[in-house]
């Protein structure tokens, strides 16, 4: 089994390389590594406190955004074209090396 990782830029602009597990939500990976992310609903797509900006080079590799995710992003702060909820991004081999940045409003 190959080792997977993601790169997360925190609220202070520091990039962290995090070991990732296939099938886990990116939000869970960020939270379990101790980075500051609210993730209040725990991955149920019923809040926007796990909002991240996905590096533009990775956007086409993600699954399409569902309507419920889009509705939740309407409640997030500073939404951009590359905004996603990290609870809706499921880690896979194809996403090895994924780069995201924590968005405003996600800091606990």
C-alpha cells in the first residue's frame, strides 16, 4: 500500500504535509492531525466550517459538487471559485498530493 499525503496551508500561511488514508474525508485528515478546523457537523454537510480553497490545479480531479454542498457554501465566508467543503472530498489515490488552504471562518 502506497503512502498518501495532502498539503494543507493553515490560517497563518504555513504549509503542512499530512499523511492521508484512502476513503477518509479530507476534513477528518486535517482534524485528526490537529490543525485548527471547526468541522462542527463532523462531516454531515450541514455546516460550512470545514471550508477550504482547493489549489486550482486540483479542481478537475475532484468529484462534482453536489447541491447540498453548494447550498452550505452559500453560508460560508469569502467563497471563491475553488471553494469546497473538505468533508465532501474523499481521499483517493488520484488525490495523492492534493493541496488545500483553510478558509476564513473555519478557525475554532
